[in-house]
């Protein structure tokens, strides 16, 4: 197979120096939840609250990365990846959120960073991937401005210790999820359902990003270190692009999900249309004079996470209480055409292309990295002559098509410099617990045995050669026809 739609897939070559990486997050992989002085985070509390996470799963053990660092870093190396994105658990570094610093936490991440560097892999650090120290949540969490300052101090502490070695810093991962899933729909920790709280959280997360960058820039000494933030930007379409009401529905989703973050972070203002759309919820007086200037710090790389698309149309007036879209009272989501992954998310590589092009058009001065992209499937280990394998042709196909879309965006002039597959290993998928497998490496949760899936072998080939492989060893690519 060599063609689908209007572009060739296999044989496409990525630019020299392109970063091929994989990503993970602390609470999803580390386990060791109470070891070496780690404090509790909102995800410990949430996952231990009955009914919040599928099957009552928690991150207590996860995939034991905390105890398997060397083995797992060897695994990354064996996949020829040039970078590994992982997050630092704030409650390991400053267990109560404020106050005492835990040396054992710093030492752990120093081991990870040094282990990566020793293997020739660039460490890419996320400072906040959702594990807010519980004592801060007890004082209001992201609805409390003090949390932004506590985050800035934490960023400084980490920067002082690792700032001579970390290649790329990303302050926040998907503040959209932290704010709206955490405080409006309650699907994520801390599980609140308040539209006002969610908008306060939006602002305090943005403020945390800016304040942390100020601190980091003061203490980071690696000369070529890069600074970034990672947003999950909606790739939204209007159901009928010729219908102004549908176009307006799309605008509203983009204001809430994208520009609520990118405009203050990258441009130094909150979108006037967002303030207007949400004025029945709040007058945004929690944004103080000077805040947007603090938020708007220079960055080098704009990180985006992409999974699927959304289509909006004008619908009947309804309450948005309990949804992740505060104030979008006349917006209706249109079901996306399949095929779908095991998350029920639609597979749409063209959405990645559209998002990259649109993001570059809106914010042309930044390099872009895809900090996450990947898919969950129901993978199974099979054994051939005593050798364990996991055949995941759907995931290979998914990655192939999304890498091809990324390549097409590069050809169209998007300064895309890296791509991190979500995720290195199967792990704790938040509210879905261990029921959803995103890894390119399979984990047997009983034995913690790691088995490379076919997608890992396929990706290793891409990472080693920089060229999208025609085929994976012994595998079959699924039917052409969709892009
Ligand atoms: C996110 C997070 C990851 C998820 C992944 C799959 O995007 O939600 O960054 O931690 O596991 O996206 O849902």
C-alpha cells in the first residue's frame, strides 16, 4: 500500500533532527504512591472515592515506573526514541504543596533525567500533569490564586535542581482538562461541578504557567533549553460552514477550549468574546491588573495534544451546568463519523493536519510539537513459539496516518519539530482506570511484564530512520481509503 487520499504515506522522510518521542505522566505510571515522602494528590483522593474511577482502579501501583526506572529507560532506548516526555509529581517534590521540599523526590527525578541523558535521550519535563497536592485543594485548589504562586515556587525548586539538564520544559499539560473536567463536569479530580470555579481555574492555571516561566527562566542554565506549554486544542468544525449560527457555535467552543488559554499565554489578553459568552457566570474580576502580562511570558515551543475532532452546531437553549462547556448554552455537539478507537474517539488524521495549520496561522512565531497523539485499543498478548507478541494493526494504522498528516503539515510550512506518541506503556487512564490501553508497549498488570506491541516495532523503525516505514515486520497495514 502506498497511497491514500491525495498523499503518499510510506517512504515519507522527516526533517533531520526531528524529535521522535513518547509521553507519559507521573500518576499514570509511577505507583509507589506513599513511598519516600510523596504526599497525596487530588488524584489519590479522587481515585479512592468510590464511583469515580472505573473498576475502583487507582494509581497506587500503576506500572511501577518508580521501581523500574532502569528497565523502562532501556526500553525507550531500544525503541530509538530521541526524547522522552514525562511529568514530575508535585507531591513528591513539595508534599504539602507549600512548605518543605522532599529531597527524595528530587533525587528520583534526577535519576530519571540522568538515566535518559546517559542513554542519549532528551528529557522533556511536564511540571503539571494534574496531580495537585491535596492540601492545596483543601484550600480551594485552582480556584485559589495562591495555588498559582505555590506552583511557581515548585517550578523554581525543580528548575534549580534539573535546569542544567532538561531539554524541554512544559509548564502545564492540558489546562482545559484540569479546569473544565476537574471543576465543571467533575469527571476528573477534584470532581467539582461549578461553572464559576472552572473559569477561576482557567485563570489561575494560566497565571501559574506565567509565574512558573518567570522562575524557570531565572534558574535554568542549560543553554539550549526550550520552554513550552501543552494545550489540548479543539479541532472544531461548524456543522454547516455556510450557516452563521453554526459558525458561531464553533467560535464559542474555540473560545472556551483554545483561546481561553492561548490568547493570554501567547498574546496577553483574554478573548473578549469569551468574557461576553460567560458573563452570566462571572465578571472575571478574579483577573487582576497585570495578570495577563504575567501570563504572557515568552515561550519557544507550543505543545499541542491531538486525539480527535469535534463539530458544533447551534442547538436549543440549555443549561451547561455539569458539562465541560460553561456558558455554551446554545451549542450542540454533532456526532463524528467513525471509525473510532476504544475510547469511542473518532479517527481523523486530517484533523491533526487542520489543527497544525490553523495553530501555525494563528501563532506563526512558535515552533510546534505534538506532545501527545495516540490511540487506545483492546490489545492482547499472543504467544508464537514461546515469543510474546501483541498484534495491534489498528494502532499501527492510526500512527501511520497521523504521522503522514504531520508530515503533510511540515510540507505546508508548519514548523513542527517533534512528535510524542501517547503513550510509551499502557497505564492508568484517569477515570477509565486500567480499562483503556494506550501504550505502544503492553503491560501485564498482574506481573508488570512489558511486551512491545507491533506498533512499538513500527515506531522504532520510524524513529531510527526518520522515514515512515512501508510495513512493519510481519504485520499488515489495514485498508487504505480513509485519511
Ligand atoms: C490527556 C492526557 C493523558 C491521557 C491521554 C489519553 O490528554 O488526557 O494528557 O494523560 O492519558 O490523553 O486520554
